[in-house]
C-alpha cells in the first residue's frame, strides 16, 4: 500500500499554490491584452471614420500600423487562450 507522507502532502499543496498563482497571473495578462485590443479597435474605428472622404496619408499609415498591432495582439491573445 502506498502511504502518502506529510512531506508529500506539503509538496503537493505547494505545487497547487504555485499553479493557482500562475493561473491568476495568466488570467490578468489575458484580461490586460483584451482591454488593449478593445482600446486599439476603438481607436481604429475612430481613425477609419476620420479617413472617410479624406486622402490623408498620415491617417492611412496610422490605420495600417494599428491594424498590424491589433492583429499581433489578437494572435498573442489566441495563443494564451489556446
């Protein structure tokens, strides 16, 4: 019969606490990424509205850069969520 020692129980509890802390940190990181994605999406929508009827190259470049940033963040977020 396998008896579990008090040391084993202590180590398992310690590992569990570490895993819970890691989960919490990753959830916080994911939440921050989602807020950043929402913020960038709102800015991008605003710039697109500003660009309607305008030939501003500066706004167009900004939109392209923000789209690239947003895509990268969404990909990273998808990686975090599996």
